[in-house]
C-alpha cells in the first residue's frame, strides 16, 4: 500500500470512530490488535473505544498532523471535549478541555495491528483549577 492510500485508509478509520460505527471497526482494525504493547484483540479495542465515548459524550477525533510511511502512520489527534468525572486520574468533571494525542499505528494486511499512544496529560492539568 502506498503512502496516499494508507493515509486515506487512516482517515476512513477516524471517520468510523467519529460515527461510532462499531460494526465497521473490523474493516480497519486487526483481530489481534495491540495497544501500547498490550494484546487487546478487536473486541477489547472496541470495548476501550466504547468506554471512551461513554466517559466523553462529545468526543471527536480531529487529525491535526498526519505522516504516512507504510506500513506506519504517525498522527497528532486534537480533542476539545468535556469528559465526565475523572479522566486520566484528573477531576475534569464535565469541564471542556483541549489536548492532543500523539499516536503511531502499524498496519498489516491493510488493518491496524499495533497502536502506540501518548495523551498530553500536562495540557489537561494546565486547564484545571488548582
């Protein structure tokens, strides 16, 4: 798969997430997917995303930066949302916060096989009252 095709596939995956089209997730994510070194399988990955949307009802993935070097994608995904209660151990309690996730994906057979993700927790902490 060339760089442009992989970028388009990734954008379609992000669209799938934003639509919360969990039935279509398997079109983009491998059955044996790993997240930050932990084997989750497709069902565990789906469960993680469903929980994210339950905890953050206004969650929306916005691609800010995207680099493609098959079979890898690197992205900076921006968020402006209001998590309920605690988020990453922080008492966000419905406040609107902006932050980014820096994430790398490895694709195998045109599906996401591994994800490495880091969320900018310091950006969230800076927006909360002390």
